[in-house]
C-alpha cells in the first residue's frame, strides 16, 4: 500500500533519539528548549512553546487569549475537528466561516459578511482560527485587517503548513513565514508522523507576545511555576520550591521527541522541495483528466502537506468509485475533510446540511493523493496510471 502520508526517519534521527535515551534527562531537560529555539528561528517568531500535540497547543493558545464560557470561536469547516474542539474545551461556543471555492481556506469575504451580521446582532466573537489547509497559506493580510476592525484575536492553525510562506501585498519586503505571527497572535504547528516534520506525536505554538508565551508555558505543565524563577524567592527552608497558580495540564513534550524534531528540522528544506516536486509532477500529469487540481494563491508557497484533487461532476466515474478503485489497487488515498459541522457531535448543536455549502461541495468531490518524501518515481507513475485507467476506462 502506498500511504497518503508517512514519516521519513533517517539514521541521524535515530542517533539523536538514542543519545537522549542514554542521557540523564529524557523529559523536562534541555532538548525541548533547544527544539523550541530552533522552531522560533526557523519560523521567525520570538517565542515557541512545544507540547505533546497540536490539539494541546490549540487548547492552551485559546486559554492564553482568555477564551471562556459563552465566548465565540470561529474556524473553517474544512479542517480536522481539533480546530473546533479547542473552543469547546474552554466552554466557549463554536461557529464556522465557509471556504474560498478556489483555495479551500477560510474566505475573507465570507468572514467579513459574517462579522457584519454578528456586529449588528451584538454577538461578540473572541477568536478566529484560520486553517492553512493542505499547506496553502490563508489570506492572512485580509483576515488580519478584519481582526483590527472588529477586535478579535487570531490563532493560525498551521498544522499542515510549517515551511509555507506568503509575500506581502503592498511592498517588496521578504516573504512572511507561516509561524512568524506577523498577522496573528499565535500560530500552531503539528508534528504528527504524516506532517512535514515529526516528533512522533507533538505540536507547538509560536508567538511574539512574551505574556502569551509565558502563559502557555505555565498551562502546559500543570499550571505550576518555580518560585525562584517567577518570584525570585530564595529560602533554604523551601525545599519544594514551586506552587500551582493556574489550572494547567500535562501537555509536555519529552526530550527524546524534541531531539527527533530538531533532527528532522535540519532536513525540512529537503522535505519541502520533494513535496513541491511531487505536486508539480501531479499538476503536469493530471491536467488533462476530468479532475480539479489544487490551485495556489498568487504570492504564496505551500508546504503541500496534502494534495487534494476534486472529481469533476462531468467525470464518467464519481468520487466514491475512484476512491474505492485506488484503495483496491494499493493506493492509500484519504478524504480531507468531512466538514466539521457535519459530524454527529456538531449536528447535535444545531448545525445542518447546507450551512456551509462550499465546504460541503468540496467534501463531496475531494480525494487526497499520496504526497510525502518517501515516494519513489515508480510510485508516482503507478498513481497516475491507475487514475488514468479509472477515469478514462
């Protein structure tokens, strides 16, 4: 089976993990800090807080921004459920903004329309979470401008998008890297094995705000602080020199996971080049088939976590047929995503078919093709050949 996504582990990755496993500290040691510093440098953010998953990072990002009971968080329906669940963990309310039909990310025009209605109805929303779906950067400049006008915070869900960037629209300055938080308060990355780099399981949150950074650091480790570090208390009688100041969580990343992540990060440029080469190969070899290939917004560079194709309505075979055909022939395709509001859990909240038509239309047609650095030329030729047989047969 050719999987749609898979980790790429080298001997140097293994060596770095073994080195930590043989050391005195395998958790809460220096490797996590080193990994955080490396992510900050790569993404051009001032701070990074590494945790055990992107879901955890979304949770503490919301808490750090003060999301609470009866506040609203808006995100895209075209995402994994964690982008919405983070609101519910905070006892907040969730709503969605439909996607742009060309790029499949949150549509700024639909966001603006929804903001105008919310303002008129005096429904306050605290946080918007744009999702950089498949590695394609959202139109963050437009969304950021709306945040300034309407007064909400921004968390970028960049679980798919470490290494992606976009060019500023109004000048010739350097590209803006996803994770730099140029147009947001916090950015969240995922290091799950199918993502661009992996720590096994893991995630992080970057920010340029020292208060948000410190808040997230406290929340990831039980809400506990060290008195000597936080309050400059030095008392030999205080053997247990810590206290809990928040209701926190055990969201820590281990040192051997961090060592794996830092080793992987050294090869991220190679990973991104290979993913973009695969995307270009697909673009060239699929353009004459009755499908829609993913478009890239002008002035952006995708990290291509996913390569989603859409089976045209005019195609002789429907999406279900193509999906089953490829699976039966050893191609591990997948579907990204069931719109969040269509899951039974969210339908119980009152969401229904037709609420977000672009996301629903996209889901009815989408298939994610395999894309990861481990794919060989023979794998790609097999995928193209089977698609041609299926769609033209």
